[in-house]
C-alpha cells in the first residue's frame, strides 16, 4: 500500500512540474505580438531581417499561355507515374531517391 501511495505522490509531483513548465512556456496574451496595435508594428524598425525588396509588377502580356503550362503539368504527371511504376516493379534505394526526367521540381 505504501508503494502505491508513493507512486501516486510522485505522479502528482510530476504533473505539477509539467503544468508549471507548460505555464512558463505558453505565451501570455499581454506578451503576444498579436496584442500590439497595427501602428506600433508599422513604425518599428526591422531588427533582424532586412526589409523585403519590392517585387516587380507582373506583366500578363509576356506570360506563358495556359495550354503550355497544362502540357508541362501533364508531362510531369506522366513521368512521375512512370517513375512510381518502375519503383513498384523493382524497389530499390537508388530509384527511391533519384530524380525523374521532369523539368518541374518535385
């Protein structure tokens, strides 16, 4: 009976330590960055990362036609399907980690 009582006490002590550690690690609402007003975040200077470079405007006149993109995607799907079939036919570590001949990045 004493061993059972000792196990229960140690379990409660472990639970208390875990709850205390979780409470200190959890962010509090007054410390979270979401509680800051929007103006305070906009005025604060960047501390670690540089400001994001301005992205150039995308011109739609020089874009690729949708048919060409669909053909590339269909070709990529066919090549990936063939690679999967060849792996299932003869599973091999080199086949698993090798790239296909597709121009699209996996």
